[in-house]
């Protein structure tokens, strides 16, 4: 295992030491001890790309660089076509840019497919606001 920040190779002992706080918080110690190997599952390339893109999305969102957020979201939607929250996030970024038609399309896609989401009412209200502003 290689630390992605330092490039240093980590031993089993170092990995166990780094996992210890998480295991304690989750109650996975003593008789509930989980083997180290269960934490070290290989990530498929698609998951790695999605993680990198989501990190970029958060950087651009923090800087309120909506054009770049949209560019990242376009890639996430292609990479993960059933990840409905990515449509929501792209729609909200389009709304920030004043791209009302694109925003409504993405947000409505989210509403149709993510029916169990906790933010459905807030997103539906946002779509209604965008439609009113459009006319």
C-alpha cells in the first residue's frame, strides 16, 4: 500500500496503526476485530476516477467556479450515469451560471430518479423558482 500524499510504502503495522482510530469509533475492536485485509480492497478504475473527479468538484465548488464544476459534473454523469446526485449537483451549478434550461433538465432528472432522497422537496422548490424566473 502506498500513501498517495507522500508516495511512501506503508507496512501492515503502519496501516493497522492508521486504521485504529476509525476502528475504535466504529466499535470494531477486541471481539469485533476485523482483519486488515477487509479494509484493503482494490478499487476499480471507475471508482478511482469518480473519487478524483468528486475531489475536483469540491475544490471548484468551494471557489464558486461554476463553469469548472459543470465541466467536472459532465464527466461524472458520463462515468456514473445512474448516480442521480451528480445530475442534481450539475443542475445546481447550471443554475448558479444562469443556465436555467440545463438546470431544470438536470434537476428534473434527479427528481424523477432519486425519489427517496431527503432533499426532494427543496429541489422541487428550486425547480419551481427556476421556472418562474424563466417566464
